[in-house]
């Protein structure tokens, strides 16, 4: 019995020592020293800040990619199309000037301006071809070409009448047929 009691005492003290070792390894937060708590809090906050920063950088990179696509692909196309639209309006203005021209010299001057504007439009249209990036833009370019060819046919007929000083007939063509074509 004495040996059994000694053995039981040893087992009990071994269990208590094991329990104390486990407690030493797994301290509760309340048992930790303040510098340790502050260090852990700093590490947690620094980790959260780092994670948020990395996430922000990833999202900003995606946003930057979209901005660069707009800047490099869309804006040049929009700029050329805006210039093309302005040139078409200028062409119409010179057609009207052609009909209002009173002398052969004025008519010749307007003919020169119409030719120069048509050359400008052809150059802008050619520039736009180099900026086409997708099927939607290719379809738009084809529609521009069809509309412009139709408009030029009407414009040529109108200019012939204007050169013959049949300005009222030229104006009727311009007003009736030209309205929906530009």
C-alpha cells in the first residue's frame, strides 16, 4: 500500500506538472503582460492594414487598366469622329455658301472649299480606320461610308444645279434630301 500511495502521488504530481506546462503554453489573454498584449495588437493591426493596402492596390490596378483602355482606344476614336462630324457640318456650310454665291468667282471659291473639305473628310475617315478595334466600330465605319456616299450623291446633284444658278432647285434638294443624310 505504501508503494501504491507513492506511485499515486507521483502520478498526481506528474498530472499537475503537465497541467501547469499546458497552462504555461496556452496563457489566457488576461494573464499576458501588457507589452506582449500591445505587441500582439500591433501585429494584428499591421496585418489588417497590409491586407487592406494589398486589396486596394489590386483594385486600383484593375481601374487603371480600364482607364488606359479608354485613354488609348476610345478617346482617339471619339476625337476623330468629332472632327469628322465638324468637317461634315463645314461641308454643308460651304454647300449653302455655294447656293448663295452671286458671282462665278464666288462659286469657284465655294467649289474649292467643298473639295478641300471633302479631302479633309476622306483623311479623317482614313484615320478612323486605323483606330477601329472591334466589330461594333467596324459596323459603324461601314454605316458612315454608306451614309457619306449617299450624301455625296445628293450633294453633287445639288452643286450642279447651283453652278447653273438654279439655286431654288438646289435648295430644295438640300432641304428635302440632305436633312436625314448627314
